C-alpha cells in the first residue's frame, strides 16, 4: 500500500515542483502503535531540491509541497517531515 502512496507522492511533487532531487522515505514502521498510525495513513520524509524554492521562506516552501500533495494530506499521509532546498543550498 505505501509503495503506491510513495509513487503518488512522487508524481505530484515532480509535476508541481520539477525538482532536481526528490527523495521520499516511508517512516511508517517507526510509528507502529502510535495513535496517528491507527487510521492507516503513513508517515513520510521528503527531501526536495527545486528552483521553485529560490527566494522562498521555509514556510512558503512547505506550503508549496502541501499544495502539491493536496488531498493526500487528508487521505494517505498522517505525518510529513520536509526538507526543502533551492539548488546550491545543500
């Protein structure tokens, strides 16, 4: 199930942000038994390097990612750890 989720997350972020680098990790196994894990949604970590983040604040970068993911935040993702960089920042 989470492999499909990862692929959907990947597609949405690629389409919206055209990143130079995109890494997605499923951390759901680290949260087994956690109250938020009971609803079946996953815990993920994303690292995104995109020109879309140039000059944007950390909050603005996170908003761009949340906008790209849309309803996945309500249906498939319980928790999301974000690392968002413009090219040259890492």
